[in-house]
């Protein structure tokens, strides 16, 4: 086994997968980071498992009573494009601090580097839970409210970043429609092979992929300004709290994890939002898009365009997305099942 005391062990994918959230292996690094920035760390807790090691640290906060507060330490290593994700999150932190979005994001308190391959960010801690942790406790009315608020959030994000595009690492996030169109063309070229490897579509649907997906120019409104998207609006990345034990209403507190931010459009933004956060609930999708004010370009043939973005996505979808629809005869019918609003 690799030496657990060395960061180099986490360059090995099997070791990383097994231990990337192992507090016993990370505690000394977390405390080293806290001490180097003047934080007196007390208890340390693992955050929700994602892509990169993330830990919540109770600290002694300055105040009359030295009350307890918390920070979040997030590490970025050589796997999974850690250097790019670090730079994107840092860049977005600077940009978001200048915006007034309907749902805020945690402030970046400081940054640093452990060694040539490992970087870290320290965020303010948002004392809430992810909506995925309490999904079953929310009332139907609360979910409608979440859908409406997410539509307003995306609209403001997309509008405001069209005027202030930060410099993001290439080629992951080229700050123009040309870069996004190039990404979609590349995804289309490898789409059949990707889904064959993922083994997610039945053969009769896989054979229809190339004829079903429109060219990139039909999926992007090139007449509108290019803008940024979060690109990973999952149930893990919406934090909040239950605001009433009687009605189980929900209060949004923060959107987290901006490491996948890229230039993109509403169709690509909807993939994680609809598939993961809304669990493909078309009523919630309709509510969200009404709040967003979906332009006519995307309303035309919307189910086909939306499913095309799912098929073109850089990551495979959870198995339960396609599984209930394996017997539908065509991708057009699948598009209606998932996105027919």
C-alpha cells in the first residue's frame, strides 16, 4: 500500500478513491493549513463526498465570547483536473464577490499550496445542509418554490456573467461561443462511442444518436452574448435549511462548488439541474423555465434540444435516468418523456 503519510499517495487513483475523504489521513494537512493562516482549528469533520477532499473545521472565532465558528478547507490535487478546478473556483470567487445573485455563494477567505501538485482554498462555512440530504422532508409547495428560485438564480447568473467573463483555464472553458460550439462538436463526434462504453442506452436508441442530435449551431443561440454557467447544479450543491417544522418549507442559503464552471448555455445548465436536483420532475422544470424566461430559440423543439445536451454531456448520467424508458422506440419519444413540458 502507498505511504498514507504522503500526498503522493493520492496521485494513485485506487488509493484516492478509497481514501480521499479519510480524515485520519488528512487531519495533519488540514491543521497545517489552518495554522499557516492563523486559524485555531478545533474539531474537524469530513464534508459531503464529491470530487476533491473537503473538510469542515471548527475554529475559535474572534468575538466577545470567543464563540465557535467554522471554515471549509478544500484540497485540489493532480487527479480530475484539480489545478484547473482550483483556478476556476478562485476566479469565480472573485467574480461572485462582485455580484448580487438571488442565492449567494460562500466567500473565499484565502488560498495556498501544499506542494507543487496540491492547492487549497479556505471558504466561509455555510451552516446548512444540502437539499439532497432532506429531499423527502420538503413539501411539494417547497419544491415549487425551489424550482422558481433556481430559474431566477440562473437568469441572473447568465445575464451578469455575459458582461464580466473571467479568464478561465483553456480548453475547458473558452470564453466565447466558439469554444462551447467546439466542445459540443467534439462531444458529438465521440457521442456514440461514449454511450457504448457507458452501456446506458439500449442498442436501438444508440443507433439513433447521430441522426437525432442537431449540429452545434442549432443548440446555441449565437446571436446572444456568451456567458458562464455553473454546469453542476445538483442536489449536493444547493445548501439551505428547513425553515418550518410544520410545513417543511425550505430556505436557500448558498450555491457551492464552482469548479466545473464554463461558458455554456441554459440547455447544458439544465442537465444536472433537471436530472439530479429535480429528479426529472417536468412540473418543476416548467416552473423553473417560466421563472427563467426561456428564449424562443430554445423553446422551439425544446425536448429534442434538451435531450441532445444530456446525450452530449461530458459525464454519464445515473442509471435511473434511462432505465425506466428502455422500451421507448425512439429518442424523440424519450425526449418527450424527460423534457416534454
